[in-house]
C-alpha cells in the first residue's frame, strides 16, 4: 500500500511552543511517499524508533529537497515517518479514510519522532498527519491540535537558501542558555510566547495587519534569543531582508528553529521586485509553486495490475 504525507512550515511560535505557547503550522504541497509493497534498504532514525530495525517500507522524499538533493528545511523527517507508518497501517488493515489513518498514526509518530530527536514539540508531525493549517499546543505530554484557515488578504511566501541548518544544534544552544542564564532565556521566551499568542488570536479573528505585526515582534524575539544563546537563529541575510520588508508593511523571519535554510515572507501583498531582487542577492529564492494548507496523510490508489515501482534510491 502507498501513502503520502506532506512537509510543513512553522508560521508562528518557534521555540515558545516548547514552553506551552500556541504555534501555527501549515502543511505544504510537497510530499514524502512510502510504499509497503517493497522494503527499504535504508531508513531514518525516526522510522527505526517507530518500527524497529526491519520491515520499513520503501520511501521517497525527493519532493522535499531541492534540485541538488539538499534538504529544503520543510519537515522531511516527520513526513517520511508519517508516510511510512501510514503505509504499514494500510497494509495491515486495508483501506482507511483520511480521518481513520490520521487517528491511527498520530500518537505513534509523535512518540517515535520525539525519541529519535531527543525531544521537540511534535508540531511538524501534526502538520504531516492532519494537513491544512493548525493551531498547535503542547502542555507536558498533552497535545492539542485545532484546524484553522489562513485569512484572505494574507500572503505567505517560502524562500529557501539551499543552505542546511542544524535544528538539533540550535535547540541545544537554546537549552544551554536556559541552564546557563535563565533570566535571559525567560526574557526572550516569554516575549516570544506573548507574540505567538497574539498571532494565534489575530489569525482566528482574520486580522491580517495584526498577524504581520505579531510575526515582526517574533522575529525580533528570535534575534534576541539567538544572540543570548550564541545561536544563529536569525541570520544576517534575514535581518537585511526584514529591514527592507518593513518598508512594504511586511516581515521576513525564520521558519521554525531558524539557521538560514528557510525564510518566511508575510504581508498583505506580494513582495516588490526590489525585495525579490534583494533576496536573490543575499542567496534566497522564492518557492511560489509550493502551496500551503495541503492535504494531510492519505492513501494513494493503486491500479489492480500495478507492480511495485523500480524507484530511485530513497532520499531523506
């Protein structure tokens, strides 16, 4: 059986989501595919945590990479895990609708992803499972997910640098700050959490200007957090782009843990030619073909006579 699961972009609430703040995440229209009809010769740490050393389905996540094979930073590990678990679930139980499949794989995927990565909120797993745009909140072991729609008149664009960022390294530096200088950690995390709640409330009310304003505050909080933690959460290139975007009532900020791989543009209108040119100059290209609020994990129909694909080597 074949299943697909989408990647994700965290729109709001990075880092603060680990402290119980509400994050906003959206699924993107690029998918990892898993096929239980053929075994995989290699798999990811997250899938090994979920099912053990053997029996992993073949998978392909090239859609979550750029043309040179580099990760785009849109949640490939979670998408591979969710698609793999879904393919095995379909193999064991037969046809399931989207809701049944989501219910079956969500909790196992959350647990396996957390074990493999040494923690984390699970926001990327939620997006791969449920799709659409979600309000996500974790309090201890309890996770709450609520669907929401992005308002009309709000433009989000995903810009990629093609440069990989190490989320575990950035998270480790922030955790070290919390131990080393808790006062500085709390200053920036609390401010980030307040701005995240502002963004979530504004999204629920459809207030485009307020959403952009709250995201702008978050960009500044992330910059302060990164400086205190000696972590490159907001890179100089993103700072340059955000300074120019402010002239267009827009914001450019990191998506998720930051580090420069993905930048997020948010505004009431599309970026000007000048801003797009500046993005290219500092090493970012737009991904306008990447749709947001994509469908979550789902089965892929197989023709009765179809044989397993002679697919290329899987990519994580």
